[in-house]
C-alpha cells in the first residue's frame, strides 16, 4: 500500500479551527480596554478563547482516534488483499498444472 502524506478531513478541521481561533483572538484583543480593569468585551474574549481551546483539544483527540481507526482498517484491507493474492496464485498454479497434464495426455495419445 502506498503511503502518502495528505491532509485528512480531521487535519482540515484542525487548520480551519486554528484560523477561526486566531480571528476570534484578534477580535477579542482589539476590543479590550487598555485600562487595568477588565471590561465586558475582554472578559468575553477570554471566555471565548478558553472555549475555543477546549474545542480544539476535543477535535484533536477525535482526529487521533479517527486516524488510528483508519490505520487499523488499512491493515485489515491489506491482510485481506494478501489472502486474495495467495488464493489467486494457488488457483493459477492448479490451472497451470491441469493444462500441463492435459497437454501431456494429448501428446501421449498421438
């Protein structure tokens, strides 16, 4: 099985989530007051950042689980393909042997 590096669906989700997080963080930081007291927008921005971090971690966990499952399925497919390949080779050997026997019988009759 050829192994190539491709961005999986989970990888795309992670990339998109990272971009969204940066945008939300930028908006949150630009709305913050420069004073020492915490304004409502700054507090909201911090809460949003925390939630986005939690969501990002959950997505990463699920992506890891999906990747592991895909790997397991790939191994099972490879095992099945090897069994089929062996079976086809065995049957081809039987056919080849039968053809040789038939050819030998035909030449003995002549």
